[in-house]
C-alpha cells in the first residue's frame, strides 16, 4: 500500500478580533494519501443529493481533524463522507457540488 498522492486538508475557522468582527481563516496541511476507486454505492448515493464523487482517498486517521474540504490536484473538493477502513486508516470520499466551481 503506497501513499503517493499529495492531499491538502483545509480547515475553516471562525474567530473574532479585538472589536468583535468575525474573521474567517483557512488552515491548510498537506499530507500523503492513497487513491482508491469510487464504489458504485458511494457514487449513486452522492449523485442523489447533488454531489459528484471524484475520488476516494485513504489516509491515516491521525492526520484527519474533521476538515470539510480538501485540495487535490489543484482543485478544491468537499468531503462527502468519511469511512473507517482499518484501525489506523480512513477513507475520504471527495467530490464537487453540482453547480459550484
């Protein structure tokens, strides 16, 4: 099993400055992942709710902190689903929301 794909996890945070203005910030971390095929079940479940699944990326579970977006091959994707794979690995099903670039 080779983790050769680069994947950037994007975490959105919301804080307030000294006068109470809301500030949105993105924190990015790049990790290694293994690309898997998108399963038929995952594909049809995602399409039914308006999301086109693009890939399943297997990563070490300790690297994931609830990020809702990832950047893969210079494209920003939504995390559709997180699936436990083994005791140490998880699979992120990623895709583009239909009508959103």
